[in-house]
């Protein structure tokens, strides 16, 4: 991807199985272990996920995806090597192609400007000046299932902490460092912000008194991206 935007919106992904007309399933072996490959023949660009099936039947979904099938196969070879000294016994692997469909960008009624390519320092500046309203916006639009304290939950404190971490990393004006920080922020906020309830709550917030006062700031923040 040429640019990394704070809110590049993708569907979580679609796993294609052999029940689809344009899908194919085949079996291979890597270092003696069976590997089922669920591919898609339509020519669309996607990413390949890996599931490790232990002999016990437990499934371990790897937290990495690969743009090329050969890279996924190489990673499986690395996993096999790593497990040689482990008590866990490998049963098999599954590689699935996942199409990440870019969601249609929000309409002009949602945003007042086009994407804005900026430097890390420019994003830092908007956070420095508007940390409080940005924090409160995301706090106020939290769907109920995301609210709370503990692992996987969000509240005003956790949102502010993530924004402060983002702000600190952007301060150095280093593009590589900034993109890593933006990716972390996106992983944190996007499941909530881009959920159906999160989107609906945001639109309701925009129409509130706080939204009328700070909405343009939030929109500008979300539209910023680094070249």
C-alpha cells in the first residue's frame, strides 16, 4: 500500500473455501507434514493466513499473514523447525487465502475534505492541540461491547494512553517510526470505530453539540495519512 492512513478501512476479510465456484483446495506436504491450501482462482490480490493443527486437535491461528503463497510455505517450514524441541506435536497445517476488500470510502456528507498527506509532525501537532476532544469523541462513541476495564476492553483512560503513545512516537518526525505507531493505533481503535455500532454512534456524536464543536477536528485527524 503506497500510503498508510489512520483510518484505512478494510473488511476483516473473507475466507474462501472449496464451496465457492472460484476456489480450489489442494493438499501438499512441507517437511513431511500435510498442508491443505485453500486458494482462490479469480486473480484478486489477497493475503495468506496460516492455521496450525496440533495432534491434540487444538488449532493455533498464526498472527501473521503473507502476500505470497511461497512466503506462507516458508513460514510453515520455520514453524516446524521451532516445534522440533517443543512438547507440542504438529498434526497438519491449513493455508487460506483471504481477500481484504477495501470498503467504499465514506461519502462527502461524512467528511468535509479529501485525504490529506502530511508529515508525522503535523499529526503530532493536531494531537498536541486537541488531545482532550479527540479522546472524549472516541470515549463517547464506544459501543457497549467494547466498554469496560480489562483485556480487550476500552475506556477513557485506555484511549488517552494510546493517543499519548501515538503522539510521543510522532514527535520524532521519523516516517518509519510514525507508521509503526499509526499501525498500533489502528489495531487498537479500528475494531471499535469501524464496527457498525461505532459508525452509527459517531454519526450521532457528529450531530451533538460536541460534534458540531469538534467534529471537523476529528475528521481532519482521521483523514491524515503519511506518504
